[in-house]
């Protein structure tokens, strides 16, 4: 839900402060939602859905395709997408070595491609369920840092890739799974981040599921 709300805010071009003002939400409450630390009540979800012009399921379901806010005539004219490589596999659980070879291709909108360099990784494992399932493909913007609460691709020991939610702390970071019964949160101190190393290589922007 956090990713869906962020995407809706970006599509509408509204800041967090303005969003809170327009809907009468407390800034701290919205921050908790966007960091996936709290879950909004159903009445708040309905208010947001009405504000963004989407259905409640578009906000609730994992990375659901959001309804277009463009006029019908503009929506019909599809722009050509940009192909990005799927670079092997990434485990959503105990980290495994990332295989840097192109195993498939995905297409992203030109508007998204213009915001940075993107690649894709196929998920293996069960620690991010039910949000991210084994076999899903995550679309990743290549970057060396993320905000606390973002889902990121992280390299541990230099060459082991894992997908986890990142929680930043003063003395280090914690990598958090959704399915904590499979993978407990793992804290890395600032010293371990430097020595292992532990390095963010990208932010998960979208999830694609093959039906």
C-alpha cells in the first residue's frame, strides 16, 4: 500500500504536506503509512481512493495497475516503452549470489525510464510474501541510497543480492522481510556495512506478476 500511495501522489504531482492539508490527515500519520509502519483504516483508504480517482483495491492490492487519469483520447495513444534487462535472480530470503546475466526483458514507460537507470530482477524465495511472491519480477531504479521504509535490492558481502525493506537507524540499518516467520529482521551495524560490505544497489519501483 505504501508504494501505491506514493505512486498516486507522484502521478497527481502533490507533495506530502499538501496531501495532508487537502485530506485533513496528520503529517506524522501519513509518514507512517508511506514508511509501511502503520496501515490506514478503511475510511481513510476510501478517502484517498476518491481523492486520487482510483478504486480502493488499486491502493490495497500489491502494486496494482492504477487507473489512468488521462482523458480517454490520450489514453488510447500508447507510447512506445523502453526495454530493460532482467539480470538473473534475487532471493527474497537468505541472500544468494546474484547472477549478472540477461535472462529476460521487461518494458517500462518512457516517462519512468527518463527518471534514471533501471533493471529488473526475478524473485526467488518466500520471505516477502504475501506482497512479493516467488517468480515475481521487480522493476528497480539503480541508486545507492533509499529512504527508510523503502523496499530495496541490497548486496551483502559484496555479491549476494536480497530484496528487503530497509529501516535506517543511527547506528546501522535493518533489513526487514514481510514474512518474518521465514526471515527475521537482520540488523547490520555501520561497521558491518563498511566491512562486509552491505550496499544498496537500487529501489524497487514496481512489481510484475506473471499470471
